[in-house]
C-alpha cells in the first residue's frame, strides 16, 4: 500500500510541478508550499478525505461541515471542486469567515460553497475559456489566458485526484453574483 501511495504522490508532484512552472506568479513560493502540502496529503479518498488530509484546506473543511455538505461531497460524484486554500479564506474581510460559520448564515454558506463545485471531473488540461454551470446554479468563467483561472481566482495546485472527482486549489474565494458577505459582519 505504501509503495502504491508513493507512486500516487510522485505522479501528483510531477503534475503540480508542471502546472506551477507553467503558471509563473508573484506568489510562487506560496503556490509551491500549497502544492507540497496538497501533494503530501493526496490519497485515494473522497474529495472531503483529500481536503481534510491536505493541511491547507482547514477552513474549507470547517465550512463544508458547517454547511452539512460533507455527505454530498463524499458521494459518488464525480465533482470538480475549485477549493479555496486557508490563505484564500484569510484574505476575506475580517469577521466574514466566522460569520459564515454561524448556523443562521448556513444558506449563504451553502450558496458560496456550491458555487465552487462543477458536476463532472474536469482536469486542468481539459479547461477551455468558457462559462460553466456550477452546482449552485449560476456560472463561473474559466480562463486559460494566464494559467487556469476561475472568475479570476488562480489555480495554484491542479488535478489533485480523489475517488469521486478532482480538486483544483485556488487562491481566492469566489462569490456568486448577488452575495455580499460584508453584510454578514456585525458592526
């Protein structure tokens, strides 16, 4: 089992290294750290299992749990998840993450999280410049002009395999049209 797992780690490391070298960015060191953490945690588990073990998606996992989406994202799928890193969540205005995790904001949290999910398994090499429907119901804009981006958020680690789909780590939390998270923070 360990030899098989090492092979998976090596394959993902090669894909991530190629993706990162092709992207080029001012945040190169941060992206390399995200790729290393994600690569080290990759297993043949579900999207939730892989994200939980990665070490750089703690806030996302807490949000998925608060939104009661663990069972859904552990289901058959396949799903493509554009997964904001902990650093991406930390870039939101102060108090927003805490507010989103409150039970009274569950509907908004579900809307935001499902906006990061696309039905089917879409690998980075298959991305084309297009608008794609999300599980939330609205579309996101995928682009390959400057590496792979989704609504302008850059993919910093691509093609992280899971048994029920694929994860692409992104450097920002994307918000569906009509969602203003600043209204959640009590002043």
